[in-house]
C-alpha cells in the first residue's frame, strides 16, 4: 500500500512545478491591452487594418474632389455655350441698332434717291411703326433701298430686284439678262438655321412681282372675309367675294393670326398660291459655303413630308415632277454654292418653278431648269410659309407682316408725291 502511493508522488510534484513556472512566465510578459511602453514603442509594427482604413479614406476624399471638379467643369462649359449662343457676344445687335438709328425713317414715309429727287409715299393715319423688315428701308451704295438681314456675312437684301423673263425654250446653263425683266418687291425675309445651336445657313426673302400686287391684295382681302377650310380652299380665288377693298385693324389682325396658325394656315396659303395669276420668287443667299445637293435635300424632305399627308400628290405625274426637281440641282458642273452667291426660285404665273443661279452680281444669272407641275413649287413655298414647323420662322413672320402692309390700303391704290 505504501509503495503504491509513494510511486506517483514525484511525478505530480513535477507537474505542479511546471505549471507554476508557466504561470509565472506569462505574468512576466507585457500586457498588450495595457498602456505599457511596448505599445508606445516607435519600433513596433503598425496595424495593417488601421493603415488600410486610412488609405481608403484618402482615396474617397480624392474621388470626391474629382467629382466636384468635373461637375464644375461641365456646368461652366454649359454656361459658356449658352452665353455664346444666346447672348450678343460680338455686339452685333448694338451695331445694327446704331445703323437703324441713323437710317430709320418716319412711319408712313419711304424715301429713295433718283436724279437728286426724293419720293415720299403717303400712308394712312395710324400706319404701324414696326411692320417687319420689308418697311425698314436703308439707302444702299447703288441708290437702291436695302433691308438689314441681321447677318454679318449677308448684311443687306435689296428691297426691289429685277428678274429676267424665262421661257420654255432655254437650255440648262443659259445666261439670262435681267434687262427688260419684271421688277419684284420684297415682302419679308429671314434666316434659315439648323440644329439646336441655331447655325445660320442662308438668308431667304420672298418677293412679289409689282404688277401682281393688286391681285395679291384682292386674294388677301377675300381670304380675310371668307377664310378657307381644309376641304374648300376656293374662297381666296373669288368664290363668295364681296365688295371689300381693304381691311381695318381688327380684320388685319384676324388675317395675320390665320396665316400664322399651324393648322388653318395651310388652307389659307394654299388658296393664295394654287390659282394662277401671282408671280413670286424666293431669293436665297448662303451665309457659309454649301452645295446644291444639301439645299435640294432639305427641300425634298419638306416636299415629301407634306405630300404624304394628302392623296392629291400620289399620282405618277407628281412622282415624275419630283424627279425633274431633283435633277435640276444635280450634276457636277454646278455642285458648290459659295457664300454670298445668289440662288433664285421663281414661281411663274401658272405655278411653274424656275431656278436661277447668279455667282456674280455683275454677271447675268444662269438658268438651271424648270419644273412645270404647279404642285412642286407650291409645296416648296409652303415649307417656308405654313405649318407647325417651317424652314425659317423669322422669314414667315416677316412675310406676314409685309402682307399686312399690303392690305392696309385699298386695292389698286398707290399715293405717291415727288418732292
């Protein structure tokens, strides 16, 4: 019994001593969670988790600064673009206003110089002071009245032009002299722009033959008295006409609203154009270098868009006329149209469309061709005059203002006094 107990005692004592030694060695080590000098020692390794967190915060701060700078740059660029487009950066409005102040005439009077004589046209009382560009004469270098366009490249349009008489016997490329031709009066003008940046492409003005102004007055008065509808556009051509020879201000305002209306205006302009008897012309002068293909494609898109809405343009003759219109502006010999060169679209008495191109004002105009179908010229004219979207809204408003001055006076009357 004593021997069995005495045997394992030394082993247990050894185990106790080893455990006591390990416990004492653990207590001798520094405590990492305490404020001992070991943690404050600069030679101690840094905590990788804390270092990574610090770098992540710095990266986030850099990204935040980059986003702020990018946003500020975008806002600054947008503001600069808006300012260049909408504001008068180069002072063109001030220059134009100064020129108008030097040459503006009294309302109801127009002055021209011929053999050192001045001609005054007496207008009725209450003549509007601002009736569109067609009543703002500016004396030109050649003694002709000029009208400011608002464009620095093409600053003026003549108030009157003389166009050659065109017959069916001409060949494409023939030169036609304007001597002995008919004189046309400017009704209004505007600038054709494209894209949201309002890039100016050309200046366009509508002229009417002076000998046809009386017929134009009669149709305008009839249109005001009996506005045509989409199903019946015969009111302006004489059906239901009464004895009215001029329009009072409320009637003129109603006619103006009718011609500018996006829906009803199409029928009114169609009534004015589709019947023979009035010769008109669009004068187009590019403000930048372009070509006939570009101009033609714009007209073709407008014609096609309008023709698809009505069945009267679905026959084969209209398709053949469209091909003639495209061919008139094709060919490599007359491809480019540099700025400041003149293109005239002439609508004859029966509605036939003739195209004239004049590279040099001192030289005769060249005849490009003819489209006999009246519908082609009518649709080209409607692209500028009627609908919700027109080629130049400024030109349409200016032309309508010019027409209002036509119907102010009685039909066929012009009072002139030479002093």
